[in-house]
């Protein structure tokens, strides 16, 4: 009898231990993703993250055909994938080869996702246009139609920076909305015109009432508004160049801005080459006629306080146009899938206030989960950590990984 009771106690303890492991493992996997994303390879966290990582392969796919032409695509794939995910970069010339995008794709694939990366061509030219949303929609629909990638006909969507808001717009379109498992915006926008006003003026509306975001946003108390980054206002100038200079100067001004933005991108990988490109941008400005010369000089000097006010009238004029409204997830039909919003609490390209407003807008329409994190810069995980921030980010990723 004693032995029988001991065996029964041992069985109960074993079941409880198994249940604890079963409950904890999803959080371990979410934490492991964060550790890999922050490149914290040393010590116990690094060893655990490596142990939980899936071995993956990376293959360039045939270009995906969209209504705006064929676009390059790449898949990062574990042996057994839990879900196919479309990962779209922000405004960057390197497209699917951008260093941080590659790292994130590898980290997601190591977490068990089949990750397909696609870069809309206009985003590689630093332009935020309706064509970007079309390409995202078409690429997601293609993935959902591939039985070897998405056997259930469903796709997850992750958009970085401006692609975050555009991915939510695409996920809500009729042809795609029933094939989206979840959509995540990483440092994205809710209202494009509101972001452009911020970039040009530094001003933002007051935060939404706490009651409107209660229960769906964590970390709202971490919100810090900083002056806008010069990169963002330079992208606005590129977009609205035809509104602020004569028609015969538009192409030359955009070419000069392109040199500067490429130089900014190169600072992440090759400072010597970046400095050479910055010097070329300064020389280029001197050869331009007015008013392009002055505008390009403001770009080179990172004079947001001078450049922004010159662009604000064009932003205000176009803010209510159908084309701009169609790029804003707050102003179009929402997705049916759960929406996840992650934002750096001190972001100076797209202000974190955007996530608060978007979460409040979506809360009564779709399941939504939002987090403002001190671990996030604009659209990447920072290495410096605090226990509370790590736990909140772990919970966020655990919730997303359920889908």
C-alpha cells in the first residue's frame, strides 16, 4: 500500500512537473527569440537561446509576381515550420539584403517560422506610395496559396517601420483578410499624415485617454516624445519634392536626396563608405539651382528645424487626399486577424504615440495587443536590458507565437 501511494505521489509530481514545463516552454522560446534578436550570445541566456533554436536554411525564391511587377523574395525555413510569415522591411535601399532584416528573418525562422522576405520596390527608393501596400498584399496572398509554405492557407504578416502600418492596411483588404493568421507592426504608423506633421513640425496631439487603451496597451507610461529624426523628414522631402520645387528640378533633387539616404543607410555597415557618400551629397548640393540647393543643404546639415516648416504646407495640403488616407490603418477597414503593435518608447522616426492611437482605434474592432518598450530603438531590439522590460517583451512575443 505504501509503495502504491508513493508511486501515485510520484506520478502526480511527474505530471505537475510536466505541466510546469509545458506552460513555461512557450515563454522560454519567446525569451530565446529576444536574446537572439539582441545578439546576447554570452552566458546562460545565450546557451538556452541556442539550444531552443531550430536549424534553418535560406533560399532565394523565384521573384513573386505582383501587380507592380516581379519582386525578389527569399525564404528562411526550419525543418518543421509552425506558420508561414511574410516579413517586410521599412524604407531602406538594401531591400531583403538589409542587415537587420536578415537578422530578424533568421531569428524568426530559428523560432519555428517559415519566413519569406519581400521588399516593395518603392520602399527601396525611399518612397511611401500605394504601390507598396499592393505589393505587400500580393506577396502575402501568394504565400497563403502555397501548400508547402502555408498548408492551412494562412499567413502571418510582420512589417517594420512604415511597412508595419502598410501591412495592417493590406491585411484588411477583402482579397486577403480571410487568409491572415496575425499581423504585427514593428515601429509602424496609424495615421501617415499625423506622422508627417510630426516629422515636419515636431508637434503631436495629446496622448489618447487612458480609458481608450486600457487592457490592450502595456508600457504607455514609458512614452517619451523626442524631436524628430532628420532621416524621417528627409524621406518626407523625397516624397513631396514635386510640391516644393519647379518640375524641372524634381528629378535632380530626388537624386541628391537619394545619395544622402544611401549614405545614412551605409552608416550601419561601412562608415568609411558612408562618409564618402555624405561628401558626395554635399558637393551635389552646390551644383543645384535654387530652391533645390537650399533644400539639399538643409538635408546635408540635418537642419530639421529649417526643412520641416518648408514641407509642412505640402503635407497639410495632401493630408486628406484619398491616396494618403489609404496608407493609414486608422482610416481603412481593419483586418479580421489579431493585430500586434510593438514600438520603441522613445522612437524619433515614427513616434510611439502612433501605436497608442492605433491600438485605441482597433480595440473594439479586432483583438489587439500593444507594447511600448524601452528595449526597442526604432525597429530593432537593444542590447541594454531591464528585468521588467524583458518580461513585458517576452509576454508580447509569447502571445504572438500562439498564432
